C-alpha cells in the first residue's frame, strides 16, 4: 500500500 | 530507511537516554518539566498503537517499545520515586498543557489523512509532539540555572525533528513525490519552537558560559 498508508516512521 | 531518519531516531533515543541518565545519576529532576514528559508519553501511546497490529520491522517495533517505556519510566520517576519527586519544580512547571492536548485533538479531527480512529490518533500525536516541548522551554526560561544534562536533552530533542525534515525532503525526491503535509508542517513548527533555544545554546557554547535563556 502507499507510503502514506503504512506509517513506517517513528 | 535513510541516514537522515536513522540519525534522527538515534538523536531522539540519545535525548531520552541523557534525561534518564540525569534523573538516575543525580536522583533529581530539577529543571525538567513533568508536563512535557507526560505529553510525550501521550504522543507515543497515541502514535504507536499499531505496535501490536502492524509489524514493519524489528527496528521499528523495538524503538516503539523503548520510547513508550522510557517516557513512562520518566513520568513514573517524577511522580512516584521518593527522592526524585521531591526535586520536581512543581510551582515553576505551570504551563496549562491540557490546552495543548485539547487543541491538538481538535486539529486532528479537522486535519487528518482519513477520518478513522487510527488516523485521527496518528494526526493527534503528530500535532501534540510539535508543541509538547513548550512547558519545558517555559520552565527553562524560569529556572535561571539550566544544568548541562537538561540543556543537552533539549538540544538533542530539537535536533531529532530537524533530521526528520531532511529525511522527508530526501524521501520526497527519491520515493515518488508523495506530499505529507501533516508531519511536514508539524515538524517545521516543532523545530522552529527550538530556534531561540538553539541560538542561546550556541551563544553559551561559543562564549563558554552557562546557558541562560532570557525571561
């Protein structure tokens, strides 16, 4: 899914 | 993961370790705003709810646990530890931080990526983090003597989000131009709030004098 969906940052 | 983001996370982790060291080594939390620490605990709980639902990486999960437990440990120390709690500047730490929580929550209801519980919590945590340092900065201006460790804590805390801004610029140009207004604007506000602290911190370092923020 798009970056915005997956919150991969702390 | 890019160098800016890793540097940012390490600077953030370091700021927490410096604060834990100060409180543990000196058994004192003088000069530290408990309200700011409580706000950070709310920020981490609201943002890291996906800790149990979405596994992104070991690094991501470990860091989330570290930030939540360390902020909770600091708040516990400042509230319950028999020696530390006595050194809390209760009558100096007077910022009405409930206002910050309410304002961030209202903002998150209006500006979010999707009107869902998780997205609103995430936006709330981003807005709250941007202003969570205010009680601490007000306390620093009131308590004339800023001890070195507290000064370094605030310095690293301010630097971490500045590294994140570089990370967002880097990602924007390398990962497809997705615009992420919420963290970008909040991150800029967050870093800007430290501007005068950075200025006076630099002056005190250059002139080799104690850090003193003008009232």
